[in-house]
C-alpha cells in the first residue's frame, strides 16, 4: 500500500513539498519524513486554527453514540496505540478515522513528530504560562476583589505539555493599542501572519515555551514547516512586505507540507472585494518556496 494517494509531491530546489486537500492527510507525508530521520522532527505550523484536538476524538464519539463501543476513551486510546509510522497500512487506517484538527496529536502520540508549535489566529491565550495560570486562579479565588498576584508580563515560563503540542499566544497585530480589539484589528492582524516582524514575535514567544524543555529556539532542531492556506485571509497576507523570516523557515525546514482546505479558505477570507481561491494561494505560496 502506497501513501502517495494522500498528497501531491513537489520537489523545489531539492526540498520535498507535500500538498494535501484535507489537513489530516498530512500525517502520510509526516510519516515518510520521519522514516528518513534518526529522530522525530518538530513541527512548526502556520494555520488559522490551533489544530490541537485529541486524535480520534470524533470517530470515538460517533462509534460510542452508535453503540458500537462501550468505553469511548478506551476505544480512542486503542486507535492511537495502533499507529505505526513504519507501516503504510497503519498510517492509511489512521487517516481514515481522523477528523478535523486531530492530526497533530495523532502524530505526536505515535512519535511521528516530537514537539509541535502552532502559529495561529484563533486563540489569543493559546498555551497558558505558569504566570498566567497563577493570575487566573488568584482572580477567581479572590473575586470580586481581584487577583492578589501581579498581572503577567513577558517573558513567561511554561511547564512542558504532556502531548508536546503548544499553541503560540498573540496579542494582536504588532503595535496595536486598541482596547477592546475590533474587526479592523482582526484584519490587520491576519494581514501580518507571515510578515517578518510578526513571525519574529511569534518565534520569540515560542522560544519562551521551548526553553522549558531545553530547546533554545523553534529552529534549533530539525522541523517540518506546515502551512494551512486558511491562515491567509487576504491577498496582502500572502504577499508580505518583508518575507525574510518566512523564507528562512522555508529554507531550513527538512520538508514542507501544505493543506489547501478550500472550504476553510473561503470561510475565513476577509477581503470581499479581492477574493482568492485556495488554488490561487497555493500558486503564491509555491512562488515563495521557489524564491
């Protein structure tokens, strides 16, 4: 059984590029990359969503609802335990049962990936720091008088996550002082998704997390660069003024996976006067990789 049916394979200047229509099919490409390396690579993913759901959660819920299994969690964990990155059939079977946002957890649980870092637009708090957790707990315990610990400021400290998946937090677009944030903020923020100043900020936040388990930066170990096209909400977003950090991430990745996710691209698109399809975005992104 071959895994090539799950992706389109491109080689650009010696680098393997794997394009999938549904993001969970990237597991096939990640497994192939894993087989070429002595140790599992990390993942740096750029996405609208966090994609941090537990593997097979949706399938296990449906099987339990239909009465086919009694214990949903035991069934789910059994499916996770069956993933063998050496076996094409095992990977294909896993893909058949994965749902939206479950692929990273499946890859981390099966040692296809080591750590995963999600640069994303849907969760501003993302993986909470030790300081943020202490502040929230203090505020809840002392309501309505307020927290007894100081409001957290960067740099933050973190506890290693049991699933090794970290969604990177964000404030808004770089330099935003608007409170509360509004629709214009969302547009400007999404426009910056691969601008150097924004990615540098995200990578610095990621380094605060990675240092908690001895990794000096997100680029200090071999990584796959994964890009979901629904992270781009406008033509401006896919054409940054300064792509130098993005291009560095491309150059230094051991491989690149791209999820086209056509329906999600349409749903998340913000510029009604200048629409782009996922195929248009793919062409632009492959141009970045070529450059």
